[in-house]
C-alpha cells in the first residue's frame, strides 16, 4: 500500500509539471523556423520606393468622431441667377474629388470640399479657413504652397511664389541629400496650369499645405469618384463645402470669463505669448485713463478658430 501511494504522488507531480519559459523558448527555436532580423531586413527594405499600398501613412486616431456642424447658411454657394443656360457645365465623365483639411497638432478634420477634376489646383488656394489669414494678413503674403508627391505646387507668377520652395530644393540638392531615402528629387510647378486630373495621388495619404510663412496643415484626398446624378452640374458651384467642424472661440487669458477679442504679442504684462484678451481686460492692461498706450506691444483682432 505504501508503494502504491508513493506512485500516485509521483504521477500527480508529473501531471502538474509546467515547462519554464526558457524551456519553451528552447523548444520553439528547435522546432519552428523563426526568421532572423537580418533576413527580415533583406526581405523588406525600409525605403520610400518599397512602400506598398498597404503601408501608406495612416492618419492619427482621434478620440472623438467627426461631427459635421455645416448648416445651409455656411455653404459657400455663389448667388444663383434665374437663367443659367449660358453657364458652363461640367462633363458627364468628370471626376469628383473630396479634399479634407486637418489641424496639424490635434489631427482633427476641420473642413472638406468637393471639386471636379478639371479644376486647377489653385482652386484650393486659401480655401480652408485658418485664423492665420486674419492675424497675419498685415505681415505676410497671401502665397500658399501644396506639397504633393515630391512636387511643390505654387503660384510661380508671383514674385514670392517660388521663393519658399526654391530654398527647400536648394537645401535638398546640396550635398546630394536627395539620394537619402527620406528625401527625393523635388520640383516646382505652377498650380494655375495644373489640374487635379494631372496629379498622381494616393487616397487618404496626408499631403502638406502651408501658407502665411510657417503655418502648416495637412490634407488628404478622401474621395475620388465619377460624377453622378446628385452632383451639381455648373462649374461656378465648385468648390462646395460639405463638412465643417465645430467652430470654437477662446476665452480671455486674464479673466477666463469673457470671449477673447484681441491677441497680443511681445506684451510685457501678458502671462503668455501670444495672449488672448477680452475687450475689457485689453483696455485695462494696455491703455491709460486717457486712452493712451502704456507701452509698446503688437495686437491683432481675434477671430474664431
């Protein structure tokens, strides 16, 4: 009986035995064909030329869903005459393109527009709303640039049109930086003479749009399709605003009660730079009782973001 009891205890111990992690690792290495890191590097080289459709750049995930706050009063339709028989219409085989603009920092879609393929790229110039257009209007030019698949599309007829892109091209061309995988051979084209049909694009791939000096956004071609019976037929109706994010307005940085009306920079009394002021705090901090400025500062009218 004692021998039988001892055998039962040994059998139970064998059943309860679990291999350790090193033992499992050794077993899988001996039995399974696991590729090494060097072999993976040879099989999948990480260069721009080898990127496939499945590896295109994904957009950053947002915590909230995109909610369209567009109303009929916000749509940018021109005044429609009663008789439109003389107006130019788009072709039945026209391509309809949806372009979405995003905030660079928060990765939130701000606006989306419909255009047709025969329109020049200049139709997108300064189309998307940005507070920089209001704030920096007195200090910068109205020139904007689109960077799509290694091509700078800008207004080359303007004196300032190609200056920004030429500096980047010269920097990349110097010391043969264009040979590096993260760069390439960049060229500039006039966006007034190039249409959307002439572009080689990847849907949902982010491209860069910058204006007002250093204000950058990114945009995507979210939809490319053929014209259908529900699309507008007149050329003057495009571009059409089809999406608008919620318009927000900052509060005063001083009282944190009233909405901001001014933005100041180089302000010695401001807690931050730039700083937002309501009309009441703005007068109290910057002007005497005689309405004379107390010190030198720069200020702009604040518009919604």
